[in-house]
C-alpha cells in the first residue's frame, strides 16, 4: 500500500542508526512490527495479571525439578 507521510528527520536518522535498516520502508516496517509486538506484550501481561496465578520463577523451577 502506498502512503504519503511526513516523517521527523531526526527520528528517522536515529531509527536508521539503531536498526541498521537500509531503506525507509525497512525502518517503517520494523517500527510497526515492534509497536505491534510491544502492544501485544502489554495486552498479554494485563490478561495474565487477572488469572490469579501466583507463580514465580522459583516456584516454576521447583515444579519442574519435582518431576
């Protein structure tokens, strides 16, 4: 899909530097993928926080070792 947008040049330069992307398309796709990933993580954390599980890493490891 072609879209015309104005981008902040400073942010774009920083994104190129941080990602190593070679094109604006790569930078934008990487940025969108990361945004979606982060939002999904927040959503997952919120849903898991409501399950009532009181599970810590130590409890999980102990459970695994008990088998």
